[in-house]
C-alpha cells in the first residue's frame, strides 16, 4: 500500500502521504488485521482487496460504521472484502453492536456460580456456539429480542470444545469454559487452534 515502516527501539514508525490500494491475502485469519486493512483502504487511492479476511460480526459492524461515514466497502462478513478508496470521510452516528464476548463471559459467570442472570441490551444472534455449549452443560437459556436469561443447574456437566475462527467457537471464550469444566461433572477436552500460549490461565486454575 506504499507505507514506509521501520522499527526503532521497540517502536514501529509508519510514514505515508497517501496509501495506494492493493490486493492483500493474509497468511492467517486475523480480526484486528482485517479491521486495520479495511480502515486503511478507505482513504487509499484505488481499490483494496482483502482475501482470507476475518468474518466476525465485528468486521461487519465496523464496515457499516465506515460506510455511514462515506466509505465504499463490499463483502464484509465474507472472506473477500473490497474497498474503493475515497478522498475523505465524514462524521456519522453509529450504534455499536453488543459485545458478544462480554455477554458470554457474564453467562459463564452465572453458570459457574449456580446463578440466575438476565442480560439486557444484548443479543444471542452471534453466540450460537457459546449458547449451545452452555445448554450442553445443563443451563436453561431463554433468548429474547434484546435480552438473554440463564438459569444454572445444581451441577454443571463437562463440555468439550475446539476453538476456531467465526462462526465456530471463539477463542476468547475458551478460558471461561475451562473454569466451568473445573466445577462440572465429567471429563472434557479443550483444543485451542487460534493462539499459542492460550492456556496460561490453566496454572491459576
């Protein structure tokens, strides 16, 4: 895209007058990488194509925000995103989507403590795998239009899981389910496929 990048004394320095559109294929699926490339492409000269793009709902939400500011983006939510660079963006009002990891964490906290919780102003639309695993663990879950209620059982059941890019089970919910399995009946296997050293919390548990 034409940027000059250098690393000095542990700091990354980036210079560019105006970026140029480019075709970029990421080596691995990366949410933050996709978001950064998408934002960079908005004001770059020409077309930017991101291949092997992340498909998380947060990518779509960011794209919707940028489009409301004047960006030209298509394909968000798929593995190929196209951005036609524009000269400038303008202000806009955008309601950020509910945080699905925060929602899932509160649900797990209620489950592991034998609680009863109702979360409002959130959505289960992008939490299918998490909700399914909590139900497998024995939790009773009621989904409303903008709320979720969880009632924990007397004793949880251990659940196995494998993390993978969206729409599979999110790596950011892996630690919470490890805590659940610590107090659950049975034996479970957790397989992490996204990040190295993602089991650092195991020693604490």
